[in-house]
């Protein structure tokens, strides 16, 4: 008797799960954590995402074969309850295979008790590498992956709404590392919402500004809604609106008539999936106000740290009462909110805003737009590394071991395209294009070559990036004879480039090792550059300081030793590319620093004039 199941007689290719999103914004349950369980394998946790959601991307994708079981173990509690419960959400494998084979489906959706679960799917990693070979024409130039992303979505397009005085310009200036970012010059009524403001200091974002809502202003509400509708109807991603920030002050009447109606229309789905984040500005003024109202007698014997903690907790209670509760009355739980300050040591608040925005753009607009969100922002180095990984794994990083896209190319050409993608993601203010110059490329290539016999370190011991680099920077700065003294890099650009870069790429462990070292070295040099130069216009002196500091730090030797240790344990096999990618991701994430750490570390770096410039090949006289 013939089986009624398609899978009983037809071989089924496995699925590859590249990510999972758990959206509980419409549920009465507050999901605190979740983990993916496939058959008897070890559970894989899902991290918290933006708003009422969890999100996790898997590198490499998890293989799910026919015959495997698939479930999601969730831990939650009712929004206003204290008791924690557990539940297993079981998936039907045949449904997953059936829907994934219908057309070009790249995801599988399941709704369980108002919790929406999205299982993101990718192709067979081995097949993807083979496709790279078939699409690689040896007569064509290697092209950076970012070129294709920038063609589809050259800029992150954002609408900022808020009344005059709410701090819109300051918010944009700090988030995107520019000056005087405003389309309206803070004069209500002068600027059209259709005006595209593009800063010469950062052309990777487009700002649309609205003069905000006055009480009962139906005209302004209609202008914004019409603008959103027009942008939603545009066919090209580059012309669509990617996100909205609504700035509200932590004082006065919070939700006026126009705001209430707008939030209600968003809650009811009239504005579509456009990501909206409510931004409560000037958090520092709230902290100051709360601290002034503390009972002096109760804090008399408290330490400064204890007073700050008490102030934060009191401010949190005030926020809940005055801001969050009224907001959720109209917006429900579907519109996330972030409290920010652009004054003082509050870098983590801006980073939280950027992270929340990127998460929402990824879920509701698309991957290319989320990459551009990370490229445009200049607050969170972690998002730069995350975007570099996303760009890298699309093509070149996915085939470092197999050499699929690099056939018959010189190693210099291969390094060139890897270099360009990473530099494009970091998006420094670099009008002279020093970071893409032959001299800087030569510095990086020679560093990879020379560090093979350079510093040594215990591969099992992880060094903290921040303090290790800050100490080295301080030593380099202290060694300068004066404010105009040149920085002498250990491997000058005038040195003859290593012979191997001119050789045609051949599949080998040595080549793979050099690729991995180049990617990690360049990324950490750029992270060091972000630390020492911030959002200033780049000079060669600033770049040389970053190169020398990374090269002289014990971390550079540690990075190379860890890659060499991986190489010693590595044998070329079927999943060589995916294993190498996984190791790269692990290395990059282990040296990543947060925006809060970045702000703290900058305060520990001694002052040095990086505005003056100097040649690449300054050398010490004998």
C-alpha cells in the first residue's frame, strides 16, 4: 500500500535555520527567555531583541533534517504576575518542509497563543559555496559586497518628529556623528517634510524632519501620515522610509492630541510595519531633578555610587508613572520606547536607541536596510562588527577556505575586496579616503605578514580589548617628543610589500590563515581608530596611532596565536568554510567593546593632537 506521506517516498533535502525571532508584543505573557531544541542536540538560547521580542542569528546555520524534532522552550510570566512558567512550543516538521519547498520561502511562521515565531531559513552552505564558483566569472573584477547593498539602499532614511526644543538636532548629531543636523533650523513651519537633509560629514543617512504636533493640529498629523503613505508606496528600498523617531520631552504634557491620534493609528495598523521608536529625550535633566528632590537626611551617609543608584531607581519610577504608562495606554506594547541623553556620560542610552532601531528595521524592513542602519550610526562599535559579519557571510567570508570566488586572482586583489567591505561598514569621516589608499592597505598587509613572527601570547588567555589598547595608546603618546612629533609605525608603507600578495590564490591552510588574520586585524585597528579619533575627520596621524597601538599591544599577538592554534587543529573537510566563518565570528565578538565602554575608555586616553597631518612613511633616523 502506497504511503500517503510525500516524505515517505521522496528524498528531502535538509533545512538550514539561520535565525529565530520570537515576537510576544501581542501576548499577555512576558517571555523572558527561549531556546531552540532540535532532537537530542544541546539547546541553543535566543537573546533578547528590541521591544517585546527575542532574536538570534545562527553562525553557521543549524541543520534540520527530516526525522528531527523541533521545539521552542520558553520561560515567561504574566505581565503583572510574579510566577514564572515554562512551556514547550512544538513544531510540525512536515509543515516546515512543505512550506519551505513552496516557491522561494525563506522563513516559516507559527503563531502560538498570540506569540509569533519566525524561523528564518537559508540555503545549503555547501551549495552556496558552489554557487559562488558558478557565478564567478574569472574575467570580471572582484566587487565588494557593500557595492550591491549600497546600490539597493545607499542610505538609511529616517523621519524625526518632535516639537522645537525637544532636542532633535542634538539627537541626530550624536547618533550619526555629525554637526548641525537639522532641516528646519529649529523654526517650525520653514521646512518641508519632503526635504532630504544629507550631512557632508556622513552621507550614509537621509534625514526628514517634521515640525511636530501642536495641540489639536489636524494639518500636521495629515502631513506626516500622507508622507508615510507615499514612502510606503515607493517600489525601491532606497526611497522607502526605514524608521521613525518620535522625540518627546520628559516634562509638561506628554501626549497631546496629535500624538495620541498618531499612536492610536499605529496601534490599529493604519501606518503599516514602519518601525517607530518613541524617544524620551533629556534624561540627564530628569536625573538632576530627581537628585535635587531626594531627602537629604536619608542620603547623608551614602556613597556617591549609592546616591547615583538611588537616583536612577527613583527616575525609573517617575518615568513609569509620567511617561511609559500614558504611552502604553495609546500605543499598547507595539511601539518600543527608549530614554536617551546626549549630555554627560550616557553613551549607552544612544546605543540602546540605535540597537532597538536596527532590530526593528531588520524585522520589518529588511536586512539591507538594517545593515545601512548600522553603517550610518556612529555610536555602537558592536553594530559595526555585526554588520561586517552580515556583509562578509553573504559571499567572501563564506568561501575563505574553498577559494570559490577568488579563483585565478592575486592575493592582493582578494585582500582588496575584503578590506573595502570592512572599511565601508565602519563609515568613518574620511574625505581623503586614507583608509582605502594603497599605503594603508600596504600597512595592513605587511602587519599580517610580520606578526606571523611577532609578539607571542597564551592562546587560551583572553585579553580585554579596551584596557589593553588604552594602555598601549598611552605609551605611544607618552613617547612622542612633542605635539608635532611624528608617529612612527612599525611597518612603514614604503617597505616592499610581502611577495605572497602577488601570488595567485591557491586553496591552502596558509592562505586561509592570512585571510582570517587580515579580517580580524583590520577590524580591531578600525575599532582602535574609533576609540582614538571618534567622529573627527581622519588624518594619517590618527590612523598611524591606531595601527601602532594595535600592533604594539599584546592583543595583536594573542589574535594571531589564536588563529594559528585553530589552524593547527583544523583539517580541510566538507564544512571547512562554515567552520572558518564560525571561528571568525567568535574571534570578532570576543574583542568587541560596547558603546558605554568606548565612552569610559576615551576618558582614560591622554590628550594628543590628531588634527595635524603627516606622511605615511615617517621613519626613525638611525
